[in-house]
C-alpha cells in the first residue's frame, strides 16, 4: 500500500516508509520552536502515513503534578483526559522511560481502555534536550500485534530527533 502524503507517494515497505516520513517531518518542522505545534504536526503526519494507526497522539507530563500525564495533541477518537504514571501502557512508559510494545492490550495489566476497538499499542517516552520526560507518544491499532521492532526503532529515532 502506498498512499499519497503531501505530494509524495510513500513506500510500501515499513522501514522505507518510516524513513520517508522522518524526512518529511524534519522538513515540515524545520525552524518551528513551539512544542505544541511540533506535537500536533507529528501526530497528524503519522496518522496520515500508516493505515494501521488507529489513534496517534501525545500525553504530556502535567508540570503542576509531575507524576501525571494529560492528553495533548492527537488524531483519532476521544482520548483519556489524564493518566497517572505507572497506570496502563502510557503510564508505564512514563514511569519506566522505556518504550512499551503491547501485542494485546486486553492482556496488559491495568490497561486503560479509552476506546474498546484498540487491540495493540506502542508508547514511546519523549525526552527533551535536558534529559527530562516531557510526554509519551501513543499509537493504537485495531489490529492485534500491529507493532514490532521496526516501529520501535523508527518512532524512538524520529521522536528523539524532533524533541531533543
């Protein structure tokens, strides 16, 4: 499958598609310092580049609480408003600062079902240039086991380059 994305046709191969989307994200965001604008653009570009992405978005660290995430820019159905560190897939990624790849969200202890159609999920911690956790990037799919090592590698790479 090769959808059109801003005048380019994306490759069918997953790694090649990520490489193309990565270059497009870097080009679009060049010179844009606003974090919210960067997050909104990343969520939109990923949502429109991968057909198995059901929900894409950021949960941002609530600076007034420190151990809670609040929904940020996203694409998809209604997201959860707040998630405590350590709770669900997003909270686990925030607490551990480790990417979570979940083949079956219904088998994940403490999974928070914002939308019952979600079957699998990947959540990547977003770290700024000072080494601080600023958010997590959450992608859900209606397909079981939709995410793998290729998704992990590229999402970590792209988010690291975009927010450091």
